[in-house]
C-alpha cells in the first residue's frame, strides 16, 4: 500500500514539475500553428482578440446579474403601461423566477462567450468556427492529463464539503434541492455556461492567439481567467491559476475544448451534489408542485 502511494505521488510530482510544464510549452512553441503570422498580422490578431475579450468580459460582468433582469422586466412592464411589477409577478406565479433569472445569466454567457467571438472569427480571422476547439480532435489521446487534473480536485471537493462556507455557497441556485426538475434544469444551465466558458478561453482566446504569440497565449489567457474567479471562494480563485495553466496546455495539445469542459463539469456537479448531500437536501420528487 505504501509503495502504491509513493508511486502515485511520484507520478503526480513528475507530471506537475515546472520543468515538465515548460517543456510542454516549448513543444507547443515548436509546432504549427505557433508563430505562423507575420509581425504586422500578429499585431492585428492580438489587438482584435484582446479587444473582443475585453468587450465580452465587460458586457457579461454587468449584464448577467438578476438585478439587471429584474430592471428589464420593470422597463417592459412600464412600456406596455402596466404596473412596474407586472411581469415579475407573472414569473413569480410560475414558482421558477429564480431559475429563470439563471437562464438570463446563462444567456449572456452564450452571447459574450460564444456568439460575439464566433462573429469575430468569421469576420476578421476568416476561419471556420469549428476549428477553434469544437471538434473532439486529440482529446482522447490526452485523457490521462485531464484525469490527473480532475482527481485531486474531487478529493479537495470532498474535504471542503464539510466547510460551512462551502455548504452556504453551493449550489448557486438555492432551490436546486427542491425537486429533480430544479436540480436537472439548474445543472443544464450551469454546464451550458461551462461549454461557453471553455470555448471563450480555451477555444477562441488560445487558438486565435497561438499563431501570433505561440505558447505565450496560455499565460495571457490565465490572467482574465483568474479574474473572473475573484467573486468565488478564495481556494477556488487561487486554484484557477494552475487550473487555467494546465487546461490551456491540454487545450493547445488536443485542439479541443471538450476535455476541459468535462473536467469543469465533474468539478461543478461534484460540488453541488456534495453540498446537497451534506445538507441532506437531495431531491425526493421530480416536480416541485
């Protein structure tokens, strides 16, 4: 048993050693399409991508919140000469007003993380959107890397689930334990957001910058990726640095977003279920009413 533990520890330390990370980045730099753009083309590519990233992150940050959704409902109600709370009360009667507000949250991630970058790819980069990580490509060949990334995080989730802060924070949707419908609908919205996030950071961001700056695209991507985690618990925000680095390397090697998505899905669903189990709030009925 001790030998197995030592062997596993050696495996993890070898794979995560800074030297191995730098060698992986060197390998990415040495292969196409790294540095395939001329200097003027690279300058324009970096400007286009970072301008798009900045606008999209700004838009999502200020428009995704339920307060904006409620303000929109108020404006629409007043526009049709009804009381300010007309549409809100109508949604409240469904019993799903909080879930619908999360649908609004997910919708803005679709717009900012997928639709706008896709337009930039088609209009300015002039390449098929599918080339930016939507295909499976070499994901299977790198499954060990993704498993290596996911396994210790799931162990951490199990340990952290005993924390009061963790239980209070997850799931984001407070009624996820009310019914299986609530839980499944929430997880669909939540996981859709992760598909969008993976395309934005590990698809569009990385693959568009690689021909201009090579493996440096990974380091550039890690900065805004860390910053979107600032509102979360500090261990999750801190972990986003290494998480973004390793997912970035794997995404460039596999030329796919799907490995990163499944890692995110495993962590996100694992945290929600661990919290619900700890609270004794797992659903008992399919429909809440």
